[in-house]
C-alpha cells in the first residue's frame, strides 16, 4: 500500500509572487486568474491542514490522484460545485460560496446601476 503520510512541500507564495511579478505581462495574467488562484490556495491549505496527500484525498473521493491534481491546479479547468463539495468533505471541511460586491474600479464592463453591459 502507498505511503499516505502527508509531507508538505515548502512553498513561499509571497516569494513566488515577488519573483514572478518581474516577468513581462505577469500582472495581467495573474489578475485574469485571481479567483482560480485563490481557490487553489484554499484547497491546498485545507488539504495541508487535514494532513492528507493527494492520493489520500483521491481515495476518500473515489477518484484518482491525477484528478485531485487537476482540481488543485489554478486555471486548468473549472471544477464543478459537486466536485468542490466532495473535495471539501474529503479534507474535513464544508464548502462555502460567497458573492461579494465588487469595488467600483473592479466592475469591468459594468454600467451605472451595477449591471454588466450584457445584462441590459
């Protein structure tokens, strides 16, 4: 049987961002995937807090390690709410989804009144 003991990989996200931000076009690309990166960070943090490997989470979810790797990767694909609920349960959490009003400068494509152009 595989060793399912959690062995965290050192990752200094602040240091990563400092180095990456020096690359051309990094800011625009990062901002475009900001929500995906935040979700991936939450998932990795929850798994680490639970002390589980990707393989252990996969076993709890009835899937493969590679499927968990895809779930935890930002920007590769959009996981379903059902998958996120299963993942949350596997790492001992509940899923909470929240819509937070955007600040005026972050409302791209919004018209006065807060509705996006396409909604009018």
